[in-house]
């Protein structure tokens, strides 16, 4: 506990452990050897969806998947899901979606792009933004609902060949999550 201006604050120390509902997997970490491109800088134009532009670029360079970070830019509209305490006995869950109108300024973001259970392009992106009151907002971005603002969104993209991420059911977490695989 700390005290500041006569107010007590409880401070968490260390990491907490989340025990997932499924049986633990023998190896959580998995690796797949892939070829990676040099980083490609692209700007998502105003009015365009972040995910659409990234998927178009990956398709244009015939990449099996990719990863990217968000640089500077603005967003006119987005929807996010946030994590937290789960429901139905699960330790983790998602809450939302929560829609937000801009302008929102990009603080940071990172994503992996691969395919979903049906073999369709899928991107999982977490990002943080500042709203017009400078409050920090963010979470898991919803595809089709992350629309670039007047300055666009700068993206640093690395394409993957020979391997990719595939979203599939994970028996330990009981969620569908990305797993690396050969392409």
C-alpha cells in the first residue's frame, strides 16, 4: 500500500497467474520457420478500414500471413472488445463491442494476420488510442470497424511466407486463438 496526499492506494506486486479451464498443454510455445519480408510502410487512407488495407497488401505480395504495428495517425470510428473476468466459469472473457467515434489519435498497436477456421483472412489487433479529452482507450479492434481519420494510419507491415497464423480452438483456454502453422 502507498499513500499519496492522504489517500491510500493498493499496489499489485508481480504477475498473477490465470488458470485456464482446459487441461494444460504440454508446450504452450510453438514455432514455425518462415521467410519474412523487409518491413513495408503503408498508410491507410482516410475513410478506409485498417483491416481491409492490410489484407489487400498481403494479398498483393502473395503473403501467407503477416504482422504489423501501428504508427502515427487518426481514426474516425472504431469498435473494440476488451478482456476481463469471464462468464460461465471461464477465467477470461470478452466484453463489448464498444463503438467509439473520433477523432482518436493512435498511441500504439500490434497485430498478427493469418486465416480463420474457414480459411479466410483474419487479423487479431490490439491497439490504444487517445480520445479528444486525452483519455487512453482501446482493446481488441473489430475488423470492418476501424476507419482511418483525416491523417490516415501509418502501418509497418512484415509479410510471412511459408508459414502463417491460423485461428482455431485451443483446448486449454477454450477460446479460438492463433496458432502458428506451415503454409
